[in-house]
């Protein structure tokens, strides 16, 4: 489970989390997922070892393209999703988290 791996990584790295939402209890559908993007300048999406990045200040992917990457098979926001400053990272890949967190 990637959420557990992300939590374990953050604990080991001694990174404090300001706000946490349990994805099994609170669902973010398509509109809520898109609602996370205002104020985000960089979007990083991970799936396994694959990492995709967008500079949202320079390029704005179509809504359907964003939703394909933000939502999982259930139609809800993929977990884990983390906001670090103006970066939104979806999915867990340790190297990507290290880079975003400056570790």
C-alpha cells in the first residue's frame, strides 16, 4: 500500500505533516481533485518507477488529461497525494518525495 510507504518514509525522514486526510474515509472526486490545483505551479505524478512532471505555469494540460493522472480506478483522487508549497505530488515514489522535500 503506497500510503503506508509514504507515511513510513515521512516518519523516517522526520518530516512533519500539517494536515492529513484519510483517503478511505474522505473521497475527492473529479471536481475536488481539480480544486486542489489552484496555486499549484508544479504537478508530479508517479506510478511505480514512472514519474511525470508538469510546470503548470508554462503548460496547462487539458482537464481530462489531468483527471486521468489524478484519479484512480475508483474515480477518486489517488492516494497518497501531498502538497508541498506550490508542488502537488500524486502517488508515492521515494526519490520523487526526496527531491520535492529537499532531502
